[in-house]
C-alpha cells in the first residue's frame, strides 16, 4: 500500500510543480490584461485601480499563492474573452475530452493489441504487420482527420462533420470519427510494440521447454507467451493513452469539437491567459492521472518492480 | 513508471523488421532513403521552382482541381497549389531538420557526459531526463506559442527541448554499456584523455544508434511541427507551410474541393512514412550488429 501512496504523492508533486512553471511562464507573457478589460479609453487612475484590484501589483509568487488557493477551491478566475468564470468553461469541455480520449484509447489498445498478437505469433504475417504499422505510426492526426471528414462525413454522410453532440449516444456518434483519427497512429504503435514483445517472449527458453513438454500451442501461448508479454504491452498502452491526451488538442480543433484542447488553442490565439493557465493545468492533471494509474497497475502486476522501488 | 522498461521501449522499434544479412541490399531502405533525400533537396530548391508567385490570387479560379494552368489546382483564394506546396517544402522540412539536429546534438552531449562521469552526476541527470521525457512536446509548443508568440522558431525551440530527453535516454543507455567495455579501460591505461576517449571512441561507436533514432525523431518532429502549423500557431499567412495548408483547405473539404488539404496531407504523410521506415530499418541493422 505504501507504494500506492508514494506514487500518488509523486503525481501530486508533479502537478504542483507544473502549475508553478506554467504560472511563472504565463506571467512573463506579453499583453496587458488591464487594457484588455478596460478598453483604450480608460484613465490612468482607472488603470491603476483595476491593476490593484486584479492583484497585478503584487510580486509574482504572492500572485501564484492567491491563484493556487483559489484554484483549490475551484475558482480559476474569469476569462478575459468570454467574461465568465473559467471553471464554468472547463467543466463541460473536460467531459467531452475525457469521452474522446477514452473512446480513442479503447480503439487504439483493442486494435493495436489484436494486430500485434497476430503479427507476433504468425511469422508469415510479420512483413505485412510491419508494413502496416510502419505506415500507421506516421499518420498525423490532423491529416487523418481531414481525410475522414472528406470521406465519411462529406461524401458518404455517415457521420456529422463537426461538433460534439448532446446526450450520451449522440456524443458517441459525433465523437466516433475524431476518436478513430486520434487512435490511428497510437494503434499502430501499440501493435508494433506488442508484436515485438510477443516475439521476444516466444523466443525464450521457458517457452521452448513448455513446447517440448508437449503442451498444446494455445496453452503455451496463453500461459507462457502472452502472460509475460502483458507487462510491456500494458506500459505501452498506458503511455499511448497519455499521449492521446496531448493529441486530442489537434483532433478537437480539426473536428470543431468544443473540448479542453480546442479551448486551449483558442485561448492561446486570443491571449486569454486565465483560460490558457487553467486549461493547460487540467490537461496536465489528466495526463499525470493516466501515468499514475499506469504506474500503480504496473507495479501491482509485477511484484519485482515493487521490491526494487 | 518503471523506468527501466520505458527506456527500453524505443529500442524495440525496428525489432519487427528482419535485418538483412550484411552486404545484402535492402530495397525498402534504399527506396525510403531516396525519398528522404529528395524531400531534403526539395526544401533547398523548392521555393525556386514555383511557377506562380505565392500570393497571386485569382478569385474567379478559386478552389479548382488540376488544370493545364494550375497542375495541382488552386486554393480558396485562387492561389496556385503547386507553387505553395513547393515553397512550403522549405519550412515544413527545415523545421524537423533543425529540431532533430539540435536535440540530437544536445542529447548526445548530455548522455555521454552523464555516462562518462557516472555516480551522482549520472543519477541526477538521468532522473531529470526521466521527468522531462514524460512531458508531451505538442503541449509545450502550444503553451510556448501563448508566451512567446507564433512563428517558425518558437515551436522549433519548444520541440527541440522536448525531443532532447528522448534522444538522450536512448543514447545514454548505449553509452553506459560502452563505458563498461574493456577497451575503454585499455584507453585509460594507455593515457588517453577523457575528452579523447569520449569523442574518438565512445561517440564513434554510438553514432549509428544516434543517427537511427534521429531519423525516427525526424518523422515525429515533422508531424508535430505540422500539427502546430495546422493549429495556426506556427508560420502565419500568407506564408506557405504544409500543415497550415491542410488547415486552410478544411473549409473547402465541406464542398468537396479536397485538393489543398489532400495534396499537403499526402506530402506530410509521404515524408513522415519515409523517415519513419528509414529510421526503423537503420535501427534494425544496428540491432543486428550489437
């Protein structure tokens, strides 16, 4: 149990450190929030009053402390562009992004592991699997998005061209194409790594011994090959899920989905710093959460890692 | 994270490819190598070959398919797509080249230094690399655009910083193995300086690995830089760049005019696939040797 506590603490420390780095970096950004709020016609006295009210006259670490304590109460300040609380903007979008990433992780891991095991246990199919995954890992999400929109949304009209939909099933329908676009290169990567891991295990002595003992091929595969290959495959799958969080930024923008990622890009373009700060931090939290879950499940599966830690 | 396994992961890339026996030509490797060389050449001479000026608009002939005047058609402002693709080759290919050169150089220096010094220096550097390794490059590039603005150099710098630990970790584990080999001790006994052993011997032996990984990283850097441009956080209009062309062609996609997004997208995929497969094949060859 202590190792779980340790990993959770490490995750929390990572998030805290990232929040400080992002805050400090953004405080150096050009642009004047006072001018943005008051417009060009404000007097100097008004400007000074607003800047004091926003706390901009305080040292940066004091401002960070205020921001952090507010953030822990769920208050990320107000958006300069939307003129409403940032937390209200984040909530619904976080849900959309989580569904997109979850759906996409499911597709990537399922197809990747299936293709990888197939490639790993059937040597004759290996050149084909190697070619497919070699091309697949080099398919960028934004290009796949455009291709899928053109084929399945415009020409065949099977799916909507943009938006995230309302209600669970409508959302699933809207998010299917984006999830496939996001999953494509990750699926190929998982397949590559799974095939390599299965191939590695299949060549081990204990597998030869098991075969020599006359065990049926299916039992050898299940008990001796796949079981040992599961740990690297789990690692790759988890890392992939984490990278999907970052990749969602691109795919959401490509499909015009109102998610965390597209909110981040929009607020970066419009210099809406409170939103940039909060959205990037929430993305970092999702990312770190996925990594921590991966880490804990890995250690739980493989006791050797626990002893070493 | 079980770091030991993680460090091993990238080394698995290319394991699926059955390495050719020494002396046997690998047609896939040669083919991809030629395409990669062609793309690098295109970055050099592409902007010179453009049949039309980049920003010459022709609204009456907007969003057209290929014709005799416009070999690849026109974009939504009626600009010649072939010209824009040729001109766009320069930033689209130069950016990953700069990212890979810079991050590989930095990564190799850090890795060899840490491996050579060993002890606490090595532990501290390795731990820092492990932490930096998990930071997603795309996210850093997006936030960097918020702070430092858009353009060519901001995403290139952000991606260089996030690619460095990737290269460094792989090279580091190879450098550690290298430092333990008896020849290093022999060199030391022969009175060679640390600098000389590192640069002349260790560096030379790990160079093929660094080159293979840099080639793989080229494919990812190309995709990441393209994604940043696609998001509108890279070079700004009217500059031509493949990723931003995929983005600019999106509105046309809805009316069935696929030429801008498709031609730029195909070039990006062609480049990424070629560098990716070339890198895998190179990695497989080295795996054979060791």
